[in-house]
């Protein structure tokens, strides 16, 4: 007798606009996640490295890294949203709404806000708005992402296409500044660089110089750490080329960590305006990063500014994003448009 208790995951025809999914399993974060994160990536931003530095900036201590929060909330959603994904396509309207501290417990919920079957009839795109909540039911993070998912029943009728209208940019006025944050005594020497908000010009390109070659072992450790169970990351037989796809979040965190060299004072990620995984990344690829300054703004908190950055992870040269045809250059892995908080 064959049991049917296992979960094969949802396929494209299993989603409908308006569905609300409460994801398993809540996770309590600790200093262990931070230590592993800093072991996997060359993460050195001072606010997330030192309780003393964070306290000098008005916080009670060093919060959990923004991307740890993102990966944890994201990972909860994978069994319900992208277990049978072909690829995670993009992000928008992300806001980090409250700091997360060691000892906090996070869980995730998602609402389906869009569906569109692809012309091949074998896959479709699903849009979801995901919220991460702490143990007090406070929303600490919200974002929209869209993912290409396989159909299981190819004869299932295509749903009416619903494509959500998404904002191009999170307004600077809607960015959350953590309660108590105060950069009036900010120590640039301990932070690693002297460059403040006024030292950056819109249009400036920053080559972050360093590169890191991605190894299969570290990718697998990261994917397991964030409990991302998408088959394309684990099962080499799930892709025609027989390769395991490097988790896009691994590329994001590597690029963010590399950006320290030139953006050491871009301390807190406050919002993600858009993001695209432009080309696949595989073990053996060397990730480099460059940033373009897109905008700067003041926040309601004196001394705390916001800088809007395009962060590009690439296997190629800095400054190259698209070809003459308008498509992403083949070496570009990630195009991430985000806001960070920085001392003025």
C-alpha cells in the first residue's frame, strides 16, 4: 500500500488570486544564524557586527542582519510557493519594518496577488505578497515576489491572467527608521570608511573590486540554513543540464557583503524597490559586484539619510548591465535596486 501523506508541493494550477497561505514552520533566530551568515559571506557592516557600535547608534544592541531576516522569511515560503519552481524571477515593494533581535521567532504568510500562464502551456508565473511576523504578530518584513512554476496537469485550463500593478520605487518617506536610531555620534573609523551620504553623487559607479568563487558546499550549507527546499537547488536531476542552481539569495548576500568595500556606511537595508535574477549562477562561477547610486534622500530622523543603490552581481566587468539589445548582459547574475540608511 502506497502512502499519500507526503507533500509534492503546489503546481501552477493550484494557485488562485486571493489565496492566503500560512507557512510552516516558525523559527527562532539566535546568534548562531549570525555566526553562520558571517562565515558564509564576507559581511562586515559594523551595526550588525558589534553590540557596542549599535548601542552608540541608539539601538539596544546589534540586530539580526537584514538579509538573515529576508532569507528566513523567504525560506518559510518555499514549500508552498516555489518547491516546483523553474526560477524565482523578481522582487518588488519590500520594506523592513522592525528590527529583529536574537531570540525573536519569525513566521511567514503569503497572499496570491497575480497569476499568468505562459504561452508554452507548461508553466506559469505566480505573484505573491509575503509578510514576515515576529512572536508579537508585528510585521517585520513585507515584499512581493514572482516565480515561474511548473504545471502538473498540462490539460488544466489557463486561469484568467491577473498581473498586479507594482510600484517602481518604495518612496523614501515610507522607509522605516528603527526606533532610537541616532547617527550623531557615528564613528566612521570603526565603521571602516569615512564616506557619508553627501559624499555620493547620483550616477556614480562604485566597483567593489573583490570577487568570490562560489563553491557547491557553501551554497548547499546556505540553502539548508535558510530551509529553502526548492528542487532546483538540491536535486541535480531536476534540470536538463544536470546542474544545481545556486540559490538567488546566496548571490544577493554575497554581493551585499562585497559592497562593503565602498559602501561600508550603507548600514541598514530599509527597502528593496526591485530585483531580478538576470542569469543563472552555478558552482565555480566567480561573483563580483558593483553599485550605481540612483538617488539620495533625507529621512524624518536628523542625521539619518537614505541612499538608493543599484547592486549588480556579475561574472564580468563593473558598469556593464545590458547589451545593445536591451537585455541583461550574459555575465550579469543579479540586478537589485534597494534603499539603505546611512549617516548624513
